[in-house]
C-alpha cells in the first residue's frame, strides 16, 4: 500500500522517513493522477483542519477517492466537538487519573507525536488519545478540579513543534512509519495489510500455530502483508485493511471492541461485531430458531419466575447453559432435583436469563463450517472419553480433555445437515460460522452457531487443505474491494 504524507509546507518538513512520499495539500487535491490511484494511505499533517480548509478537504477527498486518511473526517469533527471531548474524558478517566496523579499544578498540557510524549510515563494515555482522535500531532489540556479533567484537545501543525522536540519526533515517526509492514509493503506484490488477532496465552485458541502460519502463507500469496497482533495493538487498527480474529470472542471482551473498531474504520473483518453479538448469546439463538421454526432441542428460557417449571418441561437429566458460554464452558448437565436447583441458582446469580434444554445423547456432533452462505468443511466431533460433551474440562488427564474427530467431505454429509446449517447461518449474516448439529432418532437439531469456529491445521483443513485458508482470505479481499467503491 502506498503511503503519502500531506503537509502544508513540504520543504520545511524535517523528518526523514524512507518509503513515504511527502507532498503539499495543493498537490494532493489537484493532481488528477493521485485521484485515480488505489491502495493509498494518506497521513494528513496539514496545519489546519478547520471546516472547508485545505486540511479538511485532504481527508474528505481521500475518503471520496477510496484512500485511507489519518485522521479521517469523523476524527476531525470529533476534535472540534466539546461534547465528544467530555465523553472521551469520561471513557478514559481512570487512565487520566493514574497518569497525572504525581502532577502538583492545577493545569497540565500534554503534547503527543504519533501517540507518544517525550516522557514515557504518559505513553499509555497518549496512545489512548491518539487511538480516539487519530491526528498525528496533538496537544491535550487538562485541568484539576477535585480530579483531572480533559478540558480540550486539538491538532497542532509541524511548525508548532518546539525545535528541542524534533529529535524525539523523528524517533516516534520512524517507529510509526517504518515498521516491517511498511518495509514489506514497498514490494508491489502486497496490495493490502492484514492483521490477525491472537492471544499467545490462550490455552485453547480457535486456530493452532500451524493454522496461523497457513493463514499467513496463503494471505501473502493473495497480495497481503500479514502482521500477527495482540490486544496491545488496538490503537493501530486503522493502519490495516482487514482484521481476522483468531482468538475466542465474547461481547464483554476486547475481541468485540476490536471487531467494532475495525468495522467503524472501514476494515474487512471476520468475525464482524454483529455476528459476535448474535452468536455468543444463546438466548438470541434460541429465539431466532424458534421464530424460523428450525428444530432445536426442546428449550426453555429460564428466569427467576419460571425456574421451578424446568423439570416439568424438560425432565431430568437436562442441560443448562449460560447465554455466553463457549467451548462447553458454562454448560452443565444436571441429573437430580438438587443439582438442578443448585446450578440454576448459580447461573441466575450471574445472568438474568439462562438456557435449559432437553438432553439428547449422541456419540458425536456435526460441525459444518459456513462462509459467505456456503458450506466449507464438515467434521464429526466425538464426545470426550467417558463424558457427554466434546470437551471435558474437569478431566485431570490433558490427553482426554477433547474427543476424537473425523473430517468428512461436504458431498458425503447428509444433505439435510448441510441445508439446515445454511438456513441457520442465513438468519445471522454472511460471515464465518461453525454450526453444531445433533442427529438423534433420524432427526436433526441445531445446537449452536459459533462465530469463531475452530480452524486447526490437521483437522478442519484435512479434506480441502489449503483451500480452507484460501477461501477465507479471498473473502476478506473481496470485502475490502467492495468497500472501496
């Protein structure tokens, strides 16, 4: 991806940044050939972002041309809105108090260059403000009135940076512009930047290391520069064109915030935030299946007033589920009245609603992988040894936590299983899903839909191999290109 710095006086711009073109706002706004270029990221360092100024129009036209401006027009408007600044102050209040607690004066001004201040103790606060407002050069003013409050924040021009700060600004600029993603992006075979979000500490991630390596390899063949990121890279999302989340998602979790932020920045994203919202809540799933008349195990949405009716409706044993449970966690089988009462009270103490379902014993669950409304892979996940679920987290023997698996060619899966998986995911969206289905007494039942399905090398890719990764990467690429026009 081509990188351009637009600054009011290019001849006075003293930063030495390899591989980045520096031009004036006039050149950017008036050169017809620039308007026709694709895959351009524009770093707007103009002196003035006022409405209808050249700096404002640089970001506005960059968006119109399908370029990616930093800051964009929304960021520029936010900088001018006192209500937005106040809400941001509230959002990062804890961080503000922690960062400024040692300051004795009643006022404090923080200068930020690409999210950094010369004093490292303000780095976290600086990076958060940069993430929220995006302007490369910012000056934030804080006042103390019982506690520290962000009174105002504004972009500053390069000419406003003190001479004594330039050495540090050069260092921050190099770190910002010359990371590996930019070095490699100079190779013409890289069209886009892809971030793959993982958690290196996760015990049961949705993709193993070999699968992440495969995603990287296939993405590079499709014209992507790939960077593996973690939760620490939240403020960098605007630098990428696509985000692939490969750690377990949850709404009340940074993975959802990553997806939401990526979507708002115009990135192609799997999993998208709507799918995370819908799939991670089993109450929502039970409701849409009921309305669409799609078979599911007999289900009761339990609350404090109807918990006494569960046994009568479902019998024992039955299965209780927290709405946002994942990987069989927060899912319990209860066999007796005492277990039912104890587990319901425990679950209802953390959630207003709980799912209760009839118990359908089977040797395995089908998992159908669906992308863009089409089946991609099929697996049989067998129950863990001596257990009723695929995962047995209480087993002390690590080798027996998971059951066996068998990957099946799509054409060899019963058609009704595939049809039911497609019909169900169509109710949610056109993302990447793993549909869990039970087959019992000749009937099929939807168990759940996972927005973040397992994609492990050696398992889900066993039949179609590299095509699994290729289809996902091509889907992201298509989403990027559809958003550009």
